[in-house]
């Protein structure tokens, strides 16, 4: 009787161990699958303060110049830990630049570029751009599949196409709006760098090519202004 009871106990323990082992195996497989599939920071939203560099003499920014940027970046890890990756994506960027560079045209539809004199009483003068962007990033972070607060450093190249833009000047009794300026460069290319912890990340963008081609001039000097964007970038999922 005791032998029979002992045998039943052994069978019960073996079955229990088998069930526990299967559960543990499933958990290991599930964890492995999570690590195998996890990606980070595939959606982004950013706000920036926009500065103009390489400005002509007497050209100044006035008022607030800013931008809003959002999109999706496909995260493609390239190491086993999945904390080093390549990111390629697409997004939209909306920017404004308040400054004193007047852009107009003659009656023969030739472009006019001039600096608005400080003595001129005007209400507004700004440039707005709407850009389709394609960010390409090298990404490093301290994340894991279960750690959602981590350090990150992302850097790379950003390509863009300005699908709409507007130069707008306004004074009492007069408005000038230009949406077709042949000298304006629609193709954009810039360097990006962002770093931070958890939600808040500092973001830098420097445009490599100027806003205008060589035909845009003031007093026979080319207008070679570029943009430098400084702000915060938020990454999720």
C-alpha cells in the first residue's frame, strides 16, 4: 500500500514538474519573441525655434520663428541587444521665419530681393514652408524590451521637399504674396542630432543647402541663408 501511494506521489510530482516546465518554456519563448520583435521610438513629434544663418548684411529676424515636425520612422535594430539601429521614415514639417527680407516681383515677373529698411513702417514680413521629410538616422539607446525610460542619441541626415511655401509682406494699404519664386530651392538636405532621457529630448537641425540658388542676389551678392532649428523632440512607440 505504501509503495503504491509513493508511486502515485512520484507520478503526481512528475506531472506537476512537467506542467511547470512547459509554462516556463512558454514564458522563455514569449520573452524571446518580445526581445526579437521589439522596436523603439517609431513615431516622433517635435517643436523648434528656427534661426537663420549666413544672413546678408542688415538682414534680421524679428518676432517668433518656429516649426512643428511629426512623422514615422521605421526602427531597424542591427545588433543582438537591439539598442543600436538604423531608422528610415517620412514626415511633415511646418515652419515660419519672421524677418526683413522682402521678396516680390516686377511687372515683367522678375524676382525682387531687398532688405526692408528699419525706417519702413510695415506690419508683417514672413516666409512659411511646408516640407515632406525623409529622416535617415543612426540610433543608439540604453533601452530593453521592458525598460521604457532610457537614454538615447540619434543622429543622421534629413532629406526634404518643400511642397508649398509663401513669402508674405504686409503694410497699411498694401500686401504682397509670392508663392512661385524660381530662385527658391525646394529640395532640402540637413544634418540632425537629438539626445535625451525618457520623454524629453533636445533636437538640432542644420540645413546644408541655402534657401535660394545663385540667381537670388542683393547688390550683386548671393543670398545664402540657411536654417538652424533648435528644440525638443518627443518619441513614442
